[in-house]
C-alpha cells in the first residue's frame, strides 16, 4: 500500500484561501471565499478545521451573480486554466498563476506568498518543452487583463 496512514500527513493537500472561478452566469471571473477563513493566511491546509465547512460564497466581478453556502465540490470550475504544449495548467487564483509563471521561467519563488504551491507543480508542466510554452501562455494570460 503506497499511501498508508503514516505517509498521509506528509502528503496532505493545500489550497489557496481565495479562489478565482468561472461565473456560471456570465463566464467572467468570480471570487470564491469562505467566511470561516477570513483573516487566515493565503494558503489553507486540509488539516485546518475549516477545510470541509460548506460556507463558500461566490461573487462575480462582472455581473450580479452571488451565491453562498457551497461545499468545495459544488464550486464552479477554476477560472485560470490554460493549455500549451499539449498540457493544461491551472491556478487557484491570479496571484497563484503569477507565481507559476515566475516558477516556469526559473525565477525564485521562495518568498512569493504562493511559493509553497510550487511543490505541487505537475511534472508535465516542467518538461523542457512544456515549461517554456506554458511560461509564455501564463505571461500572455496575465498581460491580457
Ligand atoms: Zn458573472
């Protein structure tokens, strides 16, 4: 058994506190946050007591869409997903995407607020070919806003 209980605590999940998701009404960018995590650090561990609390709320940046009381699984899809070199890269939010762009360019992210998530970068993102294609796609996505 590869993922026994003794291994689990070194392998726990982590996510951003604030998520950018795609608005189900206008397909623009919406912000998903949790009341129970306001004032906490920008990264939340699944070991935090708030992980499974169904108090997500979603507020669209561009239309009146609002909803609340959602479980994580019920959230709309993440907003930042881009494909390049045959692989898809995703980010929890704009700052996370910005960190990934730096990381793919080989720049230091140790002191970036989302730098810790660099350890979650998929192996597919980091091959020589995909890495530069994705870095360009991230740069273009950030530049368009
Ligand atoms: Zn909307």
